[in-house]
C-alpha cells in the first residue's frame, strides 16, 4: 500500500510538472554563436577588394562617381581606417577625383541644361567626399546651394522613384540631404541652414511608414539630426520586428532577405547606437551576411527597376544587368560588417 501511495505521488508530481511546462512554455533557447571577428574582417576585406576593382573600372568607363559603386566605397574606407584596415585602400585618389568631377556635372544650379535628373546623386557624392576628408571648396558650396534649393517648406525633400530602391523614398532623400548639408554647408549660410535642419528634423520625427529603406533612413536621419533617444528606439524596434527568421531583411514584404536591405538595417542599428553586438538581431544579421557572401566577395541581388541608362559592365558579379544593385548591396553589407568590428586600439 505504501508503494502504491508513493507511485501515485510521483505521478501527480510528474503531471504537475507537465502542466507547468505547458503553462510557462518552457522551450530550449536558441543559442546564437558569438560573432567571429576574424570571419567578419575577412568578409570585409574580400568585399572591399572587389568593390575597389569594380568601382575603378566603372569610373573609367562611365565617367561617373556612381552611388552604387564608388561613393559608398569611400564611406566604407573611412570606417576601415578606424578599424585598422585602411592599408588595403588603394583607390582613394581615383574615387575622390571621380566624386569631385561628378559634382561639377550634377551639383551646379547654374548649368541646369546639363543636369542629371536625380536628386539623390549630389547628397551621396558629398557623403563620399566627406568620408575622403575632402575640404570644402567652391564646388561643394554650389552643391549645398543646389540641395537647399530643393527643400520644401516643411523641410523635407521630394524624391524621384525611377530607380528603386536606390532612387526612391522621401525619408531616404531627406535624411541624405540634411546629412550632406550639415557636412558641407558654408558658414555664411549657417542661419538659413539651422532653420532648414530644424524643420527637416521635425518632419523626419513625424513620419510613419512600414517601408524597409524608409525606416532605415528614418533611423539614420534621427541620429544625424540628434533626435531624442526615444524616437530612435521606437524606429529601431519597428525594424527589428521586421527581421526574417534567417537573420536578414527584405526590401519589400513580398521579397526574401537580401544583402541590400540587411546591410542597410544593420548599419542603421549600429550607427545610431540603438543596438550593439550583444543584440540578438545584430548577431543574426551578421551571421546572415557572412554566410551569404559568394566566393568573389559579392552579395548578389536581383534588380527590380526598369533600366533607364546604358549598361556599363564594371566586371562585378553577376556581370549582367543585376550588377548595379548587387554592387550597392555589397557596399551596404561591407559597410555594416566593418561597422560591427571593434575600433583599433
């Protein structure tokens, strides 16, 4: 009888434990391996080497600085220098020459008949030049004047949508524009510039969107405009909630993860300080990027825009009409990964 009572007691306890497991939802926690800095550094070096050779070929063929190739590569080089990897940058002079030459063509409001109808070009080139530590000059002054002339009364900038995703999104263009203005605005225009930046900051803070790129640049814009931490945290949470199970982000909800979207979001999270390497979303994103880079150093992405310019083969995988967006995606992936590395001591 005593043994029967003992057995019944054990059965009750086991049953209770089973109920507790069901109630509390005890599950095995997914263990994410720590970030392997050596693997990240190798991915950065491999991608950057490809971007340099491809960017140089594109500049020589197209006579354009190229937002999808060269200007972002300059931004990467600036971060690499902080990480102690600047010695592999061999095309800095060529990039700066291409960027200043492009400004002469697209950033001077006095030669409208020669304008390339793409408002995002001038801000991107100025960000590239700032990364190169290019000193303000007559051409940067003209370029800032041109950007300011495009501002609407509420401080935002109306974007074109001809070449998605690189040339689309009003938050995207506004964040880029205010960053470029802040970097290169002439001192004589400081009062006007501060008034514009104040309006732009308020406009960026008031936006509500579910678009991946717009959210990434809203977070960057809030950071660049020194917005309140609560505003940045709210946008960061929205972005993290959009992360896919594989650790990546997609440009559209109907698309799968890719390096363009993932690199953008990861860079925005790290650059804004709203997430760091201990964050699970960051670790998953780094793992996604390092595991999807191909053997050439590229991340391949399919284009979703209609071609509006003659094809220029820059020797970038996949060597067809998808190479522009793939170069942009690789730039974003490398920029995000190098930002995740520790600064040199």
